[in-house]
């Protein structure tokens, strides 16, 4: 059964259109065309495979994240192979190995809810291993020489982009850095996300343009960024983002809701909770008295129970 809300073709075309705007200008026109075509090819293959898997536990957001990982790494490594002057017919087998490794590892980290930073590290390690092994295989078959092998292994477009982003924002001057509004907006958003739980950040970034998400990630890694921004202007973008921010991430933190319920229960005068629950159904009593049972509920139901308990508590303590 197809994944509800996930359109492989539309999503793949959207990501590919973003690639066009970030292809390095030092590549030839032929290599630029190769990069765009190969990225789309692996995106549509991966997205289609995820969507056709009847046993997949993935939702649309998770399928999008996995597909995005594949698109990003297909882009970076196809650029590396182009810069290394590896013949085009030999690039695709290398990129197939890379795409498969990303597909396999990304599914694992997403399904197992691995922390975003750890997930990125694990996928990158798999990519490096698959990329190196595939290139070394070509060298052993005498399809590329040692110089070509070394060039391909030494290229790293992702490191170049990260370094460029760091240099762009490494102004030692304490005065606010003059930035285009679009970049200032992304920097401002990074200040907000930096204070949020990793899972919530992952959800939000998955709904943002991939290029913007990459830039925001880079800004989040910069220390003291707020001292380098015109915070008067940045605050405007922060307010806009907070107003438009998707509400789902705020609802998914079940730990916060459980903590609120427990805090309210312990703050009640002795005997109040028993009085509130004495006329309730057994299942409601069990849920509010047993935290393990409470954890089995959806965050939305937890929140409803919290509001109910708070309302009842006011009624008893206000008598």
C-alpha cells in the first residue's frame, strides 16, 4: 500500500530542481547535466521503492527524510567524481553503491529513531566506505589509474560547502554582519532550533527546502552566532518563524506532557487525587495512577487527560 501523503515523483522533482541552483560553477556543462540527471534517477528509484514496500512502517515524513539523504549524497559524490575527472560511464556504478548504502542505513536510523547527529554520522561513514570500496574496485580492474583514484578519494564537496558556509559567517568583527535578508532569516531560525530537542528539529527541517535546511544546520554549529547578527532585524524573522512554525512538533514531546501530569499530581493536597478519581471509570484511574500505562497513550490523549486533571484539581482545591 502506498505511503499516505508521499508522492515519489513530485518529491523527487522538487529536490532535483533544488540541485540545479547549487551545482558548483567549476563543473563543465556536461558534468552539470550528469549531476542533475543522476540525482533524479536515484531519487525516483529510492522514493518509488519506499512507496511500493507493503511491509514498510514508514510515514510520509520518514520516507521524505530517507529520500532526501539519498539525494544529498548522490549530489555530493557525483560532484566529487566529476571534479576528479572520472569517466562518466564509471561514475554510475560508484554512485549506485553510495545510494544503496544510504538507503540501507537511513532506513535503519529512521525506523529506530536514532538521534539526528548520530544518524548523519552513521550514514556518512557508510557512504565513505562504499565510495572508497567501489573506487578501489575500479582501480584493481585497471579501469582507473592510481592518480584518478587518489583525486576521487581526496575530493569532498560536502566539506567544501561546509567550509564556505563557515567562512561566510566567521567575521571576527563584533559589529553585526551585513547579510542578505534570506541568509539572516535562516541564521535567525537556527537560533530558535538550537534550543529545541533534536527530534523536534528533525521534524521541522524535513519540512523546509533542502538547501535552506543545510544552511540552517551549518548556522546551528556556529558558536556565538547571535553576537554577529543584527538581532533587531533577526528578531523579526524569529517572530515570523515562531508564528508559522508547524504545530505538530510541539505536540509530539510526550515526555513533557507526562512530566506536567506528574508535577500536577504531586502538587495536589493529600487525598485530592483520590477524591477526583473515586467516581471515575477504572481505566481512567489506572492511566492516571500508572505512568507505564500513561506512556502507551498518544501525546494528544495525554494532553486531554492533563487538561481534565487540571480542571478537576481547580474544582477541588478551590472549594
